C-alpha cells in the first residue's frame, strides 16, 4: 500500500513525457545537474575561504610586536 510498483512508475513517466515532451526532459535534467554542480562548487569555495580565514587569524606573525610610540610636534608652542 505504501510502496510504488513498476506500473505506478510507468504511469508517472508517461505523465511527465506528456507534460514536458521528449525533447524537453534531457534539457531539464541537464539544467538540474548544472545547478547541483554549481551549488556544490559554491559550497566548496565557501569552505575553502573559511579555512583560509581561520588559518590567517590563528597564524601568529613572527617578529611583529606592537609598540607604543608617542610623538610631539616640534613646532608646538607651550603656553604657560
């Protein structure tokens, strides 16, 4: 009762062919496949960007220590 038999699948296939036509089905399948491929590529690029950012943030810079400097302009007049 809950599973599809081969006759059910054949009826579904016939309805799809009637709705879209025999030429349109390969084009639809190609479009779906291209969309899935682009989606996976975008996910992979996003994961690579995250790992690159994580590596840059956790990588300590050698020899670069912050120093505090104060400077006073020589032309500044002091008022007493």
